[in-house]
């Protein structure tokens, strides 16, 4: 529920870059004469925290997938199924 106000809400505490960016984007889209009520801010705060967690998960997937280059098939000498062939050295 929106109501009239004079100042936009401050960024929720404990947010990382992705969460802060989401918060600022959502708040900046709100007309200057309106503000979120407490329920809206709770939902926005949770969405911002989830945005941070998704960013962390994305980094972990990128980091971990860069390390995994060999498949179980490489170890036993069998052909990997289509799309799973390893680009790593065979041993």
C-alpha cells in the first residue's frame, strides 16, 4: 500500500551490491510523492537479500564449473554422452 511522504526509504541494512542495486532501482521508480508502507518495505528487503544470495550462488557456480573439466567417463575411458564431452586432458 502506498502513501504520501516527503523522503524515499533508506537502503535496508546488511545488503551487498546486488541487493542495494535492486533496492535503489525499485525505490527510484516510485513517484516522489509516494512511499512504501512497512509491509512493502519488508517484501522489498527480502527481495534484496535474495538478490544478494542469487549473486553469491552465481559466483559459486561460475567458480566451481571452471574447475570441473573432466567427467567420470574420462577416468574409465568410455565415451561421454553428447554434450558432456570434456575439454580436459585424457589420462
